[in-house]
């Protein structure tokens, strides 16, 4: 999960998280925690760059006054 806030054409990455999972007694895998990743370690820089590319490609056109 990449936590990003966008405001006034600026983008701020708040954190990149991995999901932790575990097996229950019945054998099912369940999500049980989020793990904050080091911003300098792989794959964090690549994920941040990818998310930036996606946000730029899908950003709406600026609203112009009539």
C-alpha cells in the first residue's frame, strides 16, 4: 500500500506499507498487520515512482473558470 496525499499539484508520500498475513488454526490466511517499509529499501523507490506515473496519467484536467 502506498499512502499518498495530493494538494495543489504537489504530491506527498506518507508511507509505503506491506500487508502481514498469518494462517489461522483452520488453515485460512488472514491479514493481521501492516508493516511500514524503509523508504530507501527496495521496492519502495520503484513503487513510489510507479504510483507517481499512474497519478499523472489519470489526473483530471484542471478546472478553469468560465
